[in-house]
């Protein structure tokens, strides 16, 4: 019973984080047509900036988190302008650029701070109790922040003018330019949103699990699986795909073991793709 | 002159797509540009709306040189392009598509007024306002494309083959639509392969053949021209 409860909570937390990271990855894919494989490295940098400010410099941890989200988010402007825009119509160049970014960021952290695994202290230390249920506060916090952010992003994309413009560019970039939409500005907005949410997700995960310079590799694979599973360019799909991935990754390691769990997860994703090649939702739910 | 193209040359890679093309659209007029497939009609419109660069020559809109400007800047000046194949946002609703046409406008009251006008003129779109644009019929999609163009409050509307892929009955409906647009004070440059439609609404015409203007002037001249008859009307 206790195992089921713990895994369910973990499933919810993992789902929220996977969904946030996958949404950023998917936004960049559908708006700029690029596979930003460096998205996981950005997530790792977010965690390290928060760690550096709070643990090394002694700032308040919430303030550190805020600064990390703003700094990493703003760096999205540079990423879009200098790393993505020049390669938007050259997919092979873009892959090399993304791999270079991963290596530069991971190596920079490893060389300066070492490859050791660290822990980011909890934002709200303690245990959350409700009746017979007790969960550590960090997980409740991660899930709550994830859910609120997700709701906010969904609102932004579906109900605001800039959100509709993002969808328009994703569906037909030239058609959007002919409506007067500045496609570069939209691409920059998407990259900033993606980087900021990745920094936040990385910091939250670093308090629950741990952090090292290569923590982004794993989450990148999860994000790619979620996006492929849901169908490219579908928010509703990413929600469902993220929940499936989150729960598989919470339960399988406990029920079987971690490595076999990874394999089974991939097999399940492949199985779904065999039945629905366009992913669970294709493009329709956006 | 509302729009003036002077000695425009455009290349696609090394191939010449347009060579020394000059043309004009007067304020308040409907001008047509006819020509066979591959003559360069779409290329000319794409150069006008800033989607492709010109090799040499110039395009002036409301006495300002516009070649070299970004596409959104040109839309802002009032030159609006309804592209070939419509290029709607298929997974967004009809309503969203229309509102996106007004992306650069901040005058909410006037935008609302224009939206009402579009719905009044195309009641079918009002019925389908919450439907995704990609699920509409070809004729309805063309109405959305025209409505979206009107939402930008254009001074000059470039229409690229609005009849493409439409049933003959729908093609006939385009004539009153273009006349209505023109009556509202919007000038129109109509690119068409359907020459009988083009000749029915335009007052001036230009004919393109492999990148050059081969005939220009009053529309009456086109109706009797042997060039037009043999090349485009199949008579």
C-alpha cells in the first residue's frame, strides 16, 4: 500500500517535470522546426545556477531560483539569435550545433565544479501529512509548481494573442509572416519560455533527487519520448504522454528494476507508435 | 500611384524568374496579372510582399521603397498578400484565423467592426466560426483567406489565384466578392490563370510570359488580344 502511494506521488512529480520539459522541447520543435537536443543541458544549467547562488553565495534559495529562471530564460534570447536562427533551415547543421552546445555546457560545469553528484537543499524542508498519507514537502511543491505553470502556459498558448501567433507560426510560418507576425520574435519568445521552464524544472528535480553535470541527458530522452509519444505539436497530447511516461518511470523501477524499467518504457513507446505512427494525438489537440 | 514596380529582376538561384518587369496599380483600381504556369506571377507577388529579395530594380508602395523591408513591415503599410493555396492555419478556428489577420492592429473597436463586416458579408463563416479552418471546404477556406486579408485593413490586396481548386460555381462567386472589396476603397491586384474571371473584374491588365511583361494596358485590349486568346483562353 505504502509502495503504491509513494510511487503514485513520484509518478505525479515526474509527470509534471517531464511535461514541462517536453513542452519546451516541443514548442521549439514546432515553432522553429529544430530539434534542440541541448534542452537537457539548459535544464542542468538551471539547477547549477540555483545551486551556485544559494549554496555557494548564500542567497535565499527562493531568490536564487527566481534569478536562475530569469537568467537562463534570458539566455534563450542569445540561443535563438546566434545558435538556432542561422540553422533553422539546415537540420543537419542544427544537430551538430545542439551537440556542441551540450558538450560545451556539460564540460564547462564538469571542469569548473567537478563531476560529483550534489544535492540542492529543500525549498521547504519537512514532511507533508494528510491523514495516513505522508509525503516530503519537496514533492508536493514540485507537483504544485508544475501544475500551476502548466495551467499558465496552456492559458498563454490557447487564449492570448501571442499564444495564437505562436500556434500560427508553428502551423505555417510564411502564412504567419504575411499576417504581419514577426516570426523571429515569436521564435525568441518560445525559446525564452522553454529555457525558463527548463531552469525551473531542473532546480526542482535537483532538490528531490540529485544533480550532476549530466543530469540533462536523461531528462532530454524523456522529453523526446513524451513529444514523440504524444504527437508533435499538441499540448493536450503532451499532458497525456507526460503522465504515461511519468507513471511508467515511477512504477517500473520499483516493480522490476531501474534498467529493465527503462527498456520496457521504450518498448511501450515503440508499441504505441506501431499502432499510431503519428503519436497518440497527432496534431489535433493543440 | 499606389504601387509602382520599376525594372524589377528576380533570380531563383541562377535562374531568372523575372526580368525587367515594370507595372503600376492606381489607387482604387482592380488590376489583373495573367499568365501561364511558371510565368513568374507568384514570384512577382512574393517580391512585393517581402518574401523573396529582388536582384535589381525597385518596388514602391505609397511612394516608399519597400523592397528590402521585412514582410511584417510591408503588411503594416497596408500591402496585404493572400497567398496561393490560401495558407490558412488549419488547426486554428475560423475566428482565430480571422483575428490573426489583424495581428498588427491595436484599434480594438475598428477591428471588431471589420470582423462584423466580414461575418456580415460571409455569413457562412459566422456559422463556422468555431470550426477548425482545415475542416472547411475549399470555397469556404478561400472566404476565410479573403476575410483574413481584409482584417489587416489593407490599402492594396494582392490575390494569388483565388480560383485555384474551386468548383465553377464558387469561382463565379468570386466576382461579386472582388467587386465588394473594391467598392470599400481597397485596390486589388489579381493574379489569375482563369482569364475570364480576371477580365470580368479588372480595369487594367498585364500579361507575363516567362518572366517578362508581354502585354499591358486597358482591359478591353486584353479581351480582343490574340496573345491572350491563344495562350490562356484556349481558343
